[in-house]
C-alpha cells in the first residue's frame, strides 16, 4: 500500500491593504540597529551644528534668555534621541512640538508683544541706535566747509576707504578712524576732476559701486571734535558738523546751532521739543494699551474700523449664504436618478472650485474692468455701463460678493450632494404620504437633516471669508477710496485694512496698531464661531 505525498499547505498571501498597513513597521525596522544609530547621529550632528551657529549669533547680540532656551532645548533633544527606551513617546512628540512652537505659538506671542509697543516706521530701532541715528542725521555743512572729490576704494585688507581730493588740492584717505594724508602724486584725476586711480588702493567701480549705496550713506570720517566728512552721493563728500549734541546725563538733545532748543524723551519712543518738534528716528518702546485705546477713542482709527467691520460681517455672511443657496439648489436639481448627462453637468459645475483662486480672481478683475472689461463691452451694446470695481463702492461690493460666491458655490454643491444622498428616502416618502408638498418636505425634513452636516461647514466658511484677503486685494485692492479720507477703502475688510495699517499709514507702517487689530479679529472670529457652534447643538436633536 502506497501513500501519495500530501503537498504542504501554502501560507495565505497578505492582501494589499495588509501590506500597506505593515509598511510603516517595515520602515521603522529598516532604520533600527546600527543603520538607525548612524542616521540618528548624523541628524543630531547637523541639528547641533545649527544650534551652535544660532547660539553664537545670540551670544554676540547679547540675547541671553534666548541663548539659554536654545542650549536647554538642544541638550534635551539630544538626551531624548540618544536614550534607549524610556523616551520613545517623546521621540515622536518632539518634532510636532517644535513645529507647533515655531509656526503657531511663536508668531502669536510675537504679535501680542508688538500690539503693546509703538513698533512702526520711524520706531524700529533700539534707543541707543536711535540716538546714533539722530546724531548722524544732525550733521550739516558748516560755514566755509571743505568739499571733496571722492572715490570709494578698498585697501590691501579689503576694507572700504574713501580717496579724497579737497578743494585746495590736498589728498588723503578717509577711514572710519580718521583722515590719513597721502602724496598728491599717488592720486590721479581726469579733466573733470574725478578720481581715476590711487596708488596702493583699488577703486570700486561699476555695479559694485552702486551696491555700496547704503554703506556709503552711513559712512563717516571723523575729523576735529564731533565734525566728520560724509559722502554726498558716489563721487563727492563734504565737511559736516553736528547741529545737535546728546547729553547722556540728562538724556536730552540740545541744539548747537541757532536758538537753543532742548529735545526730551517723551516716554513714547521719541525726543520731542517743547513746541512739539520731533527728532527722527525714534525707537521701539512699550505703550501699554495705547493701540487698543486708539481703536476706541481715536476717530481717525475708530470710524474706519467700524465701517470696515460692518462690511466684513456683510461680506462674509452674504458670500456664505449666496454660495450655499446656489450650491444646494444645483445639488437638488441634479440629485435625480436617470437624468441625462448628469455627470457632465456635475463636472462643469466643479470647474470654478478646481481653478486656482488667485488666477480666477485676476481673470475676473480683467473681465469686470470698468473701461476695458468684456462684461461692460457686452453691456455697452445695449447702452449699459456698470462701474463694477472702482467707480462706485456699492457696485464694487456687489462684484466682490458675486465673484466670491462663484468661487465658493462648487464647494457647497459637493457637500450638499453628499449630504442629500445620506438622507434616508423613507423619511421623505413618509412625509409625502402624510400630505406634505415638495416645499414642506424640504423645509421640515430635508433641510434640518442637511443642516446637521452642513452647519459646521457654514461656520468654517464664514470664518474663512471673514479673513479672505485674496478676494479683496486681487479684485479691488480695497478700493475705491472712501469719503472719509482714511486708508481704508470702500471694499476693505478687516484683514486688508490691517495690511494697509502695516504698510501704508502715516509715515509708513504702524505695525503695533496692525497687531492690535489682528488680535481683535481673532477674538471676533472666535466669538462668532463659538456662538454659532453652540447654537448648532440644537440640530443634534434632529437626529
């Protein structure tokens, strides 16, 4: 009696889903052991090298608190990743925590800090830097002062110096330490008096000369007392004397020319005289709640803020409601079985959502151009001309809402399509059996069930449009200009108004006030969203 060999049962092959789930495990195993240790050491070495460079920069600038935080954090990260077992959870938490602090916590703290300062154009320096800047700006030509033909040059060590030829023919080299006479024969000039060469020095010429513009503006050659020679352009220089003297003991500036005037620290980052004259530049200092108080008490800030706030609420609300209404209407219209070309219609309606927003806004800005736009070109055939963007604030607002709704309705169309398909047909059929008409069934059955899904998305869309900078800036840049002569235009919302405060107010930018408005925007959006989410809890009973 013979027995046939029984083949061994084959092990079941893992499915594609199982292989995909096991991929992270295999990846971790591949970087374990010696290979993983090498990768870990290399990455930590790069991180420590970067930390050492940052620590050197912080120490050089005297930022000791930041230096201490950096050292402690670096040592902590090294300890976590070089440990064996106990710190495994921290190894996964640390990267996310670092990115959270770097991109969320740190900007928030910085914004709050700026909101309580006078940080703005003319007030971006430390006080010591501002004093040095005022002294530099106070230099002016004295009576019978000397002027010079000048040529920037490099000495043998590569340092920037000035080759100078005075009106009386004397030649010298000017450095940041003082004047150094040189023989006349070592300097050559052309027929116009411009310096062409200097023995032992390499003149800076061409594009490199224009790159020195900022450095030359701050370059001074000290002479007698507080006087100095200062470049006036790229090829001339002049003797200058200070018209202001800083008294460190009293912390004041005193004029040295003409009538005596004293400039005192006003406690708000500036030296100011008794008649209100202010020296520039100022410096950054804390001003408490002054920026927030300006929003309430200063009519030049308060009135535009209230106008912009009202339009922001209207813009966000109308955009969301209109886009939701259009999206829901189209979803209901296309939610029919057996409809011909249904997929084609759905694909066409999603096109605005698939188009890059910035590109679509620029296209619409061209189409709605008041003078040359295609829309007005077509309306012109029937004698109609509409100031869509810049001729009228109200028409500009209508344009922005329509374009914003055009960009947003496909989103609510897709959401509503999915929500409608999740509503049990038994409920709507039962409502029709009970005698309910189409509108009654929609209002009492379909819409409440739909809002359970869509309401949180409506709130999120409102918060997004509340800060929708692109739609405003790319269509109208906040224009047209308002009648109150403020920097806030007729279509500016709070975020674009904040942008203009940062870069186009007063002497330049008022970053402290802009930061204060940013904080208010956060609390406004947070409050509206919290109230809306609280109110939507009533929809839970619909389930």
